[in-house]
C-alpha cells in the first residue's frame, strides 16, 4: 500500500489510513442457491409421470414403470441434493415435505371435490359424489406436489455463502490422449 501524506507544521491534513485495505465485508445473511440439480430432477420426474399417464391411457406396459420411476425421482431427487450439499437435516425436511404436501393436497382436494360432487343433480345415482371426490383428490395431489417442489427448490435449497480466501494454486496436469504433462495455474479471487 502506498499512501501520500501532505501536512504542514500545524497538522491541517488528515491522517493517512493505517493498515491494509480490506474488501467490503460480506453480508451476514448472504445465501447461495444450489437448487439447479433439484429443478432438473423435478422436471424429469414430472416428465416421467406425465409420460406414464399417457402410456397408461394408451394401455402400454411401460406405464407402471414410468410412473414408479417418476414418483421415486420426485420423492428422493431433492433430498439427495441436500445431502450431497452436507445438509442432512434439510434433506430429511425435504423428504417429509415431498411426502406430506401431496397427501395433504389430496385430502383437501377430495373434500372439496366431494362437496362439489354432492351438489350435482345425480338423480337416482347414490355414487355421484365419488367422481368429484376422485377428481378433487387427483388435482389436490398434483397441486401439493408442485407446491412441495417449488418450496423445496426455491426456499430450502439455500445455504450460507462461503467465500474462500483469495489465492493461487499450481496443479500438475496430464493429458493421456497425447501423453503430455504440464502445470495449471488456478486462482480464486
């Protein structure tokens, strides 16, 4: 650090800064988002589930497998990402959220669907409200699942920002295709 200091005998000039110049302090509440792999897993799981439903509509034998893999990817995709990020408790919370939200949404949807279905003019059909109940349950499960994905991917997939100290490193490299060795200069700042 170079500092120029002009002064007179009476000391009118301000004192120069003392010590090294430091970077601006990091915000204490700074968070990093690591949810991109979760978004990819969730999009894939939704695609598999929709593919399974379409396959079921066409009476394909692949339908159960697609639905099972899609549901499994939905259920454990996000928690695996949390655990890989060394946030095991958040992974358990993610698993609980992804399991409970569709069930809660399905229950609420079934209640609303049954209430709407029972107000329909069914005539002599005593089972008229069953269709509304089933549709309400299906819509509620889907809404609960999407809500769980959004909450998990956007809110839970955040961690305290870790900013490493600036530095340089030299590391050896080897390219097996042409048998070349060398050194690589890596920097963090």
